[in-house]
C-alpha cells in the first residue's frame, strides 16, 4: 500500500490523533477534501483548519502515539489480501474499491437468492 499511497499511514495516524480530540470525522472529511495532498504539512494544516489543539496534535503525531496501532491495521489488511480502500464484504464476498450501488445490489440479490 505504501507504494500506491505513501501518505496513507501518516494520514491514518493523524486521524487517530484528531479522534483523541473528538474530531475524527471532521478531520477525515477535511483530509478527503484535500486528497491526495497529505504530506506532513497538509496534515498539520488540516488540524489547524478544523480547530484542533495543534500542539497536542503535533505531539501525538510526531511522538508516534498511534504508529503501532496503524501498523497492526495495515498488517491485518495485508493478511486478508486487501490492497486498497474501501473494501466491503457481503457474506464473505469481497467488493473492492469505490463501487456503484448496482454492484452492491447485484451481490446482495445473488446472496438472497442462494439463501432461499
């Protein structure tokens, strides 16, 4: 994943630091609005823009508070064969990447038919 999106890990760590201040979703939305610009400077700017305590945010991110937790998430995803986001599972069937509603409907309809 690092080759595809080299800023994914720091962005994931930064989002967890934002969650420490109760603003995960606000930060999440800000990052997606700025993607793919997610270098350290942009992560810090986004924190400031949504009103995070930047000193606490910096201490969390630079100090690596969530580095191990994010690594566990990446390792688990890799172990499951996942190569990107989003990834969905419907009765164990993977649906990878951004998909139209019709893709979900088709799998759900097939699974419902099998259950009959």
